[in-house]
């Protein structure tokens, strides 16, 4: 093959590659030779048809396969000979080919930069650890006990009160038209739970068993069903029954209903659960601080194509957030050109951190086993109660989806590797301090990181927090 370098600009390279027609012919003959034993032609014994005849009959049918293989092999040969490490899949385009002529194609490629990781032992980080008070454990058990409350019918002719369990029939209409999903019979509604449209439960208060009443409410502007969002509605409602909740006594007997022996054992398990939850928040804060420190300590060129791809993903998420009315207050009043400049900087940060962590993993043989991928798949399935089997089957049948779970596992392992080398001190803080948005204390640096977390689309809206600010902080912990 003949190679001509057309472009050398930073990390971008472009080459023109010519494969002589003689090489193409040899490849065609070699492929036909492989097929010769399986070809049956009239007048020839099986596998004995002359190559010349095969070329006349089948050369065009194998040409596409031969060209694809020739381009793949020669492009890899070019990269190997020049010791080039592509950062992304090279872009190849056929520029000239005709039967009996040379094959000419161009290959554009963005290269991996030279990355020299810092001495991680010089990193100084603080791991925040929340101090869990006994009162918080007690409050958590009280909330749990609330789910196990029993109720009994209200005596007499008492009207419904906040905290009661109302058994209602209802049927909703907008502009006199009943709408799908707006009716129910014997529905058990805890008044004050906030489970119904704002204002609905307040109007049930004061009703007596057997009473019928038209409840007038307005659907929130951000309501999920577009045909109802912001609309005034009327619910024809009848109070069929009324019950009062009985307080659950929190003692050893209550613990036994949960499969435990004593209340102390329940408190111990609840404390572990809370510690685990806050431990995850602590790790997210530590990881974010680590990524900020790594970003500050490393400055190398990043491939433009990777930055543009990352930017396009961010911008798409931003536009989706706009459509749903979720706009970062920091973005208000700015033109699209200003925002694009800011978000391109964020894209470059993400790409740089991702490449750095990838290089640290490569140089230090940090890898992900299949067992670890399987555990990640099971963890993902547990996020969808009742649909676990379908989720598992999806990942089992979709190799690309399973591979997408490998990347965050590898990232976390590399982060753990770096943290083992870094100087990490532990600081006990209150729960409020642990959960406080870092932007409040480090606004200057956190702002761009915050923007890096444009709200995720509705695919995971049930699992993600809707608040843009909280989503931003979480994404910054995952940004690489």
C-alpha cells in the first residue's frame, strides 16, 4: 500500500491510502480459493473448477467483502507501523475505485494524547462522615412503623379529618368531559398524604360517610399527562367509609413482625442502613472532590471529535430539559452562543477526565471481570421492582447494553485505586453538612461541574431526582 499524510494538526491526522489493483486481485483470488472446495459447476468435479472460471463467475460477488477486509487490514497496518493510538474509531471514506483500478481511501483519525498522570500520593482529600444521632434512627423506625399501622372504622357521625383513611369513589371531568384514568371505586386515601392533586384531600376533610360532593381542583402545569396539565377539573366524589389509624407500638413485638428478635436488633439494622445511605453520599462527595483535583492537576489536549460528541449529548439533554420547563437559573438570560461556549468547556472537562481515568486504568492493569459486570446487571435490575427478569433478559441479549455497565464499574475501580494512593483524611460532620450542595461552599469551581449535569431524560426520571440542582451534583460525581 502507498500512504500519503494529508493533515497533521494537533491530535488530528488524515491519510490517503492507495491499495494497488494487483493487491486487490490477489485478495480476490485468495478468497475464491477459499471457496473453491464448496463450489459446484456443471462439467467439473466438486472443488475442481479452475480459478479462472471462478473469477469470471464470482469475482463481483466477493468484491465487497474483499474491499472491506482490505481497508480494515491496511488501516490497522498503517496505525501499527506509525505507532498511532486512535482515541475514537477512525473515519474512513473511499475516494476512488473502479474495476481494474487501484483502491484509494482517506482515513481521518483523532489520536490519544500523551497523558502523564500525576503522583497521586500528593493528593490531599477529605472524606466527610456523617454523625448519626440516635434520634435519627428512632425517626426512621417511626416512619417504618407508620407503614404497618392498622385502622378501624370511625364511630359515630364524625366528619373526615386530616390523618384519617377515607374510602372514596370518584370520577373526574374537564370541561364536562370525563377523562381516562380519572375514576376509582373504594379507593383508600390517607388524608394529608399528598398523593392526590393539590387541593383534593383538603376538600374531603369535613365530609361525612355517605356524603357526595364535587371537588374542584387544578392540575399542576408540570402534570405528566399533557391533555390535563394546567386544566381545571371537577371530581364527583362520594365518601363511602372513614377509618382512623391506630398507632403502632414500637417494641420487641413490632420487631418480631419484621423477622427480628428485639427492638435493639431492629435499631442496629436501621443504623446500618442509614450509615450505608450516607456512605454513598460521602463517596459521591469524595469522588467529586477527586475529579476536581484531577482536573486542576492535568492539562492535555483532547480530541476535538470526542469533545464535539460529548457536547452534542449535553446540548440534547439541555434542550430536553428546556422543553419540560427545567432551566438552570445560571443559564437564564444567556444566548445560545454563550451557553454553547460554556457547555463545550464542560464537554472538554468530561472527556479529559475520562481519558485520564482510562489511561490510569490501562497503565495499572485495572480491569473489570465478568462477575463484576453481572453484579452491575443485577443491581440495575433491582431498580425496577417487578420487572427484574425482563431487565436481566434485556442485558443478556444485548451485549452493547451490558458493555455500557462495564464503563462505570471500571471508572469506580480506577477511582478506588487513586484513593488508595492519595492522602485521605476523615472528618465527622452533621448530616446537613454532608448533604449540603458543595456549590454553596465552592461556587466558583462547582459552577461548571454543576452545568455538566444537565438533567437526564425521562428514561430514568423515576430513579433520578427531578430537581436540576441535585441532578447536577450527582452527575458531577459520574462525569468521567
